[in-house]
């Protein structure tokens, strides 16, 4: 059996020429054959062990980021053993029901996580030739998501948010409620750069699912070493991949906040002395994010699936900021949260006209959700787009000058946030109820304006 931080079975080479301690960094001299991201076992003079990763290797010098901290370390008595391989962690069902920090060390009072085998946390994207197209829905219990931006097994669908919006509450609610057609299902939740208050909230809110053995919880806090924020999503995906492709489970990986991850990447890049690119982020930000997001999906001939829901905050609400901008190029849609909707007292504050699931048709409709699902979603989005245009016209000419039909569109626009979008943070809304809510809002319009819905459906719903 193998415990966390067991790098591999390779022979370790130990060096005692520790030349400098620089904040969280350890500079080791006289090294040979050391590479980036190599796992390091550090032994203090007292016998205490710590761990690190190689940030920079130049000639006979290696710069090591200490994963814990450098407090109490004496260069004269500290030894560094380079393992010759990247960090590996145990994988298997032993993670289910456990609460760990961002390095995979238990914080729930239990023993270390053990597994029959280990896997490198770096992982690899799924080979495109072996990918199966995403299919079948993952139902979140959030009406706006399930009806209008359906999440599909194997999809990567980010949540774009901004400071002050309840993105963490939404991420936790999705992690607590999500299911996948009654099949074996698990959730891996990776909290990145959380405050201690937020970490406690996540832990308490997900306690029931964790107790049921359906959840893996990794909590990295803002005062943890910066390198840990780079490890947390990688450990989460490594655990999820084994649960899915070896254990046959459908796994949802929720990662929040990926902006904190990108800022950690920028800080580590600066420590390496790399040339900065856009807004001081490293030039490889796109490929680094892709190396995470592309680890989700379905594999031919393998059971299970990995679905990724990354949550990221847009600094100053700027959707052109490098992190959301590059994420949008890699992923298959987005769920956008809105300050305007939030100001109306509506939760979740989803801007449905800015949100999109490009794979929705693969996971919704006849045989998957409900036969009328896709038609209802298309008609509702079309009606809301028309209602927005009518609202702009009303601002110019006044509401009283609008036609009766346009007046009905304004009624729909007023009814939508509270009669369809809004639900309590603790409410798991069945898809049937969410679709019925959508019908209720649509029937605000006259039958002549519901041309995207089949006649038999309109007759069954009593449209006039």
C-alpha cells in the first residue's frame, strides 16, 4: 500500500550542499541530472521531513519550492533528496469521503489516504483519437443550468463570475446535488486559494455527501504555499481519472477558483525568472490551462467519465481578462453570473443570454431528459432575447406606446427571474419541475409567438 507523497520506486540521490534559503525557496548546489517539477524530499537536522518541487534547474544549481514552509530550516544541516520523477499520489476509492488539504494530506483527523497503486499528478490530456463524444446529462438540481445550459458527461463547462457574486455557493450547491442518471457517481471538489471561512463553509455544506462516501474534498487556503495551488487541481483530476476510467464511475470535478490558480502560476513563473506575457502571466498560460481542462472526457473502451466544472472570477468583471478569455477558447460553453441579476435579489444570478452549453444537444432531449426539453429551451431563450429588445425600445418611446404583443414580452421578462430562475440555495429542483416552470413563463406569451414549439405541445399545455 502507498501513502501520499511517495514519489516512485526510483532510487533517490541526496545532496547536502544547501546554499541559500530565500522565502519559500531552497537553493541546492552540486546537483546533476535534475529536472523541472521533480519531486524532492527534504530532511531537516532534527529528522523532520518536508517536501518540494524543482522550480528551476541551471547547471549545478536547483531552486526548490518547499511545499510546507522553510521555517526552522538550517542550511548547514538540511539535506535534499531528488527522486528522479514527478510527484505521484495514491489513487483509488480510499479518497472517497475524505477531507484533505491541497497537497492531499488529511485534515479530517483520519489516517493518510492509501491506495494499491500510484499515479503522477501531472497526468496527460486524453488522446483525441480515443475520445468518445460527451453524452448523457449531469443534472445539477439548478433549474437555469439543467434547462438552458445542460451539463453533459465528459464536458468542460466553466462558470464565469466576478467579485461579490455567489459563485462559491453555486459551486457547492452543484457539488452537493449533482447526479447522473442513477449510475455510479462521485464528486471531486477542489477549493483553490479559499479563505478559512470559505473553506469551513464548503466543508460544512458538503458534509452529507462526504459522509455518504460520494465526495473527495481538497481544500487549499490562501495562506498555504503558492505551489500548493498548482498541485490542488492536478491531484483532484488524478484522483478523478482513476475513479472514472478504472472504477467505472461518472465523476464531476468542481474547481474553484481557477483565477487563484492562474495567479499562483504567474507568481511561480516570476520566481523562475521567465519572460512575462499578457498582464504578466506566463506565455504558456493557455497550454497550462488546457493541460488541466483536456483531462476530462470519455475514453473508448473504458467505463466512466470525467466532467469538469471550473469556476473563475473575472477581475473587474472583465471577460477579456486572460484567464476567462483563454478558458473560453478551451472549454465548451460557459455559465455567466451577472451583477444585474444579483442586484434584483435573484439566486442563482445567471445571465442566461450570455450563457451557453455547446454540447447540450448531446445530453438533452428525447431518451435523455424530456422530449420537449430542447424545444422549450430554444423558445425560452428566443423569447428572452426578444424581450430584451422590447425593453430597450420601451426606454426610448415609453411602455404605453408598445403593441399588446410587446407588452406581453415585457411581462415575460418580469416573470422570468422570479418564476423560473430563482431558487433557494438548499433547493434541489427536479428537471421535471424546472421544465414546468419554463412552460409557465412561456405561456405568458400568446400562442402566435410560440412558433418554435410543436402544435401538439401547445395544445397539451392549453396555449391561447
